[in-house]
C-alpha cells in the first residue's frame, strides 16, 4: 500500500512546481507579444534595405577601396563584397541564456553541429561565434573540430542595434583579415506564437541577387559618390541582418518558453489529479484496514 505521507509530499512538490511553471508562462506571455510586434515591425525595413542594396550593387558595378577612408573593417566594403575560396567558415549561432524553453536551444545547437560535421567532411574549418549562454556551454563540450570564439552573453538578453553592431565589427574584422572566408547565421525565424523554424542566413561575403532591369531607377544620383554611399550601406546591411536575426531568435525563444511552460503546467495539473486519486484510495484502504482490525478484535474478545 502506498505511504500516505509520501503521496502527500509528492502532491505538495508538484503543486510548487506548477506555481513556478505557471509564473514563467505568464512572464513569457507578457514579453512575447512585445517581441512579436518588434520583429514584425522590423521586417519591412529589412526588406526595403535589401531592395535598395540590390539596386545599388547593380548600378555601381565595380568596387574599389581607392579613395575611401577606412577606419574599421566594416568600412572596407570592397573586401566585404569579395567572394573567395572557402577554407574556413564562421557560424554565428544564436541561442538564449536560459533553458526551460522546450527544444528551442537544442534544435539550434543540433543544426550547428550538423554544419560543423559537414564542413569537416569537405575539408572546411569552422569558427563558432556563440550568442547566448546555452551556445557557449554546449560548444565548450561539443568536440575539437572547430574554433570557439568568445561568446556574446548580454546581447542575447536584450537584442539591440548596438549589440548587433558589436558582433558585425568582430566578424568583419576576421573576414577582412582572412581568418574566415564566409560567415552564416544560425537562428530561428518566428512564424507565430506556436511555431518557428531553424534557419541559416548568409552574412559574409554579402550575397544578394542582382536587381532586374525594371527595378532600377532611370536616374540614380549619389552624393558625394556611389562608393561613399556603399561604404555606409554595406555596414548597415550587415548589422541589420544580424539585428533582425537577434529579434527573430528572441521572439521564437519567448514563444517556445511560453508553450513549454503551458504544457508543463498542464502536466503538473494532471499529475496532481492522479496523485490525489491515489491518496484517496490509499487513505480509504487504510481506513478499511483499521475497521477490519477493530471488528476482528471485538469478535475475538466476545
């Protein structure tokens, strides 16, 4: 017969767990709507920036660093547009700092590890730029077939354009110096409150299709020059791509956490109901046993 004290203790433990998961669900629900609005509001700007970028590349044609004032790697746009043989690929892997978000982090990390293995098979080295504590922790123990850069922990908590610019400068410096020949972002695309997809975005070298002829303006004038405009546009495009990826990841993480905590709360409620039934059965059995013993004792005396 189950011990009544043990069952009661388990019920209390599950009830406490339910309080925690329900509170986490409410916190995630309060944040996810804001994150959803932010990511959806940012998409039109990203799309229009890509459209403008395509027109610029088709109009300017050839690029040259001659005459440009280059203070940082992000300003060296001709180098950032250069396509070369890929010997080392960088992966910007965006995860969260906290767990309890369902399979959100594990799906991203599995995708990144699969890419690392594919690179190894084709003789390409991999450099990991981890965003979020979960990525940092996972790749510290994932093997020795890649180089792990210092992680961006605080940026995962609060995606901002400033944080995206810090990442953009770091990877642009490694690209221009020749340490990496390509970099992709592994993140998630937020669909809605119930779903997201793990995706891979090209970042460097900047890869955009040439604009169609009908998309080009009859006259495009640039001040002070086309190359000066591109020098401003290329860093903006790269930084915005990273920023958009951070926003998509943040919204996906919160939605995944809300869903996971909702399921956990429901499971806790079901477990409490089951344990309560077991407790009542055990209590009834104990009472019945006591009655039997009392009756048997009375009959023995008589």
